[in-house]
C-alpha cells in the first residue's frame, strides 16, 4: 500500500564524500549540499513530461561545445 505525498520528507545522501539533503515533496524534488539552502530543484510535472532528461541532454551538449 502506498501513502499520499502530502508533506515534504527529507533524507541524507552521501556521494563521493559529500553529504546532500534530498527533499521530496508534493511540488517536486530538491537536492542541496548539507548546510546550504540553494540547490537544483525539479517539479514533478517536468520529471514526468521528460523535460528533465531533455534539459540534461542540452546541458551536456553545451558543455561539450564549450570544451572542444
């Protein structure tokens, strides 16, 4: 049985020795470095529609063009 996501839950994640806070809420997902307030945020609508992967592909393309 699943529970309705009606409030934000936070979890810690360790990646390459850095600790991040993952906030999963009704509006979407936010990842911040522990002790910081700002970080990447993505709405559920953009994740479901595929905008998230499109955005990542665009960023990789721009980065590749900037560093030939």
